[in-house]
């Protein structure tokens, strides 16, 4: 919320500078008629500057007020971000501890036949690596996702309040963005699950070989075990490459749409500006709010990758 309001302050400050510059130019030219100017809410200060006895002092007073607002919002943003990260990390740590205990109790209560179908050497990997992945998804992943999504929504709310018409035009691009992100996310989840399975099997091989190293040495099976372990690691690496490739595609799509948002915003904003429907600073404000909000979606990629990995680890 604070981040979107800080961007709102930037737009208001830009309007103040524009109004002051235009007012000073008109006063210096001894032209005080405002018949040719748009009578919009964004330009009400223009008339105040023209009629003011000291427009410079008026500008300084307005900017100082916005500075105080910006400082207060920045302080609140710092406190809330720190508190959010701490609480999510604390929650992830507690849930991981409970999952380890429940997983261990569940394994001990299984029938003997269950261990014939599930290798006992894979269990420590699930207990350590798998649950650690889930903890990262809850702590780091959910913290970033919650912050960025709230900021994304607030940016669009502020943009709609400032100019619903310009925001609605820009939002026509959102369905394509969301659909492409959803498809890539589903494909990435499949690749993460395959990578997790390969890592678990590789960990099982390492555990099995190291626990029976004397037997392996006695039968001269080192090379065979190395090849088996290397094959599983290769599968995991291939899955990792696919995940990175899909993540790169998604980031490229998001950056493309960020630039499209700016292009459409400035293009249609110029039309609304000439029609006296919006101020110059408001055009910048709306385009920046939507552009920044969409850019925050690209910052979700590492967090989403952690979430996908935790989902895959929890389902194994």
C-alpha cells in the first residue's frame, strides 16, 4: 500500500512543478487569462499559482508537505516489510519442525511391507532436503508473494482512482499476461517435480553406497555406482535447465508487457490530455503505477519457483 502511495506522491509533485512552471511563464509574459487551459482537478493549483503573490513560497510549502508524507510512508514501508518477512519466516520454521516430526512418526508406524515398496535410503533425503524446500517456500516465497501481490493490487486501485478510463485501456493487456504466466507456471511445476524426484533418487544412491562402502569396494562396484549417481544428477540438471529456461521466458514476457503498459499509457494518455480529461502528471502517474505493479510480478519469479519446488517436494 505504501509503495503505491509513494508513486502517487511522485505524480502530485510532478503536477506541482508543471503548474508552477506554466504559471511563472504566464506571469512573466503578462498573460493572466486562463481561458485556454483545461479546468481539471489536476490543474487547480495552476490558477492558485497565477493568483498567488509569492508562487515560489507556495511551491516550497507544497513540496515540503509532500516530503513529510513521503518520509512517513517510507518509514511505515520499512517497518511493515521487516515485520512481514520475520513473521513468514517464523511460521515456515515452525511448520517445517512439525512436518519433520509428523513425517518421522508416520514412517515409524508403517507396515514392514511398505518399506519393500519405498526405499529406506530415500527417507532421510525427504526428511532433510524436501522439508527444507517447503520451509523456503513458506518463509521466503510467501513473504515475497504476499508483499508484491498487495502492492500490485494497490497500484491498480490508485491508478483507477486517478483515471479509470486510462487504466481500463491499459488493463486490456492483462488477460494475455495472466494466461501466459499461468501456462508457464504449470509447465514449471511439472519440471520441478521431475527434478525433485531425480534429486531424491540421487540422494538415495549416495546414502546406500556410502552406508555399504565396504561391500561396494569388495565387489569393485565403484565405477558402476558413480555412473548410476551421475545419471541421476544429469536428470536433475536437465530439469533445472528447463526450469531456468521457462523462468527466463516468463521474465521476458513480463518485461515486454511492462513496456507495452507504458507505451499504451503514454499514447492514450496524450489523447486524454488534449481532451482535458487528465493532467500531465496523472498520465505519468497511471502509467508508472501499472508499470511498477506489473514489474513486481517479475520479481515474483524466484518466489514462485520456491513455491513450485515446495509443492513438488510436499507431494513426493
